[in-house]
C-alpha cells in the first residue's frame, strides 16, 4: 500500500483550524514533528491532525502544554498511532480529567457562595470559613481547588450542619 501523502503546514492549518504560527509553536515544543521536503518545507503525516486535535481539546480541558507534550511523547514515532495507542493515552489522562471535571462542578455549584479564598467578604464566609481556616489547606480558593467541604474547616468539636455547598 502506498504511504499516505504528507500535508503542508497550510493544509494542516485548514483542517485543524489552528493558525500556521500555532502549528509551528507546537512543533517547536515537540507535539508534532515535521518532515522536511527536498525544498526544506515542512511536511506532516496525516496522523498529526489527530495529535493537534488532541492538543487543542486537552488545552481546553485545562491540561498544560507540558502535560500534553508528555502524553503525546508516549505515542510511537515513525508510524500512525493505533486505537490501542490512543486508549493508552486515554487511561493516562483519565485521572487528570476527572479532577478537572470535579473542579468545574464545584465551581458551578459554589461560585455564588464562600469559595474559601481568604477574602472573608461575604456574610457566609464567617460561617463557612471562619477566621480563614481554609488557608491551612493551602493557597487560593480552597473550596474550589480541592475537594474540601466548607464544613471540614469548622472548629473541631463544633456541630456540623448537613450542608454540602457554600451557598
Ligand atoms: S468568599 Fe473568600 S473567604 Fe469566603
């Protein structure tokens, strides 16, 4: 069987929707590897459409470029990745994606309440984050970043209310 024709960077740009400069940027970071033509122009295997599409989606899902590059580096070089190769990637990022899904759900459900950021600016902060106890768990909006229930930062021995969110 004849090898699939290689794509120019313009063709890759048109199919993926990425700008040529973005593709060069991803290439420089090792997400795709161009082959040089006799005239020293970039040529890409068609399978790179899928690599770049994965990078696009993974970035939108919150994976960093370094994470994406590390995952793509596990794909075989010199041949088109198979379904089994992509299944292995799916398993690798499943946990990271699950964590992001849970953070998005917490943000959706709690953004109008106390987020444990230390501002103490809402009346509810005194109830859910008294004295900024959330700071003991780390920096940032602790109730969004981590699966910490606002009730978990209440003083020990206090009566816990059966509330699930910081509304
Ligand atoms: S919203 Fe910032 S500490 Fe409550």
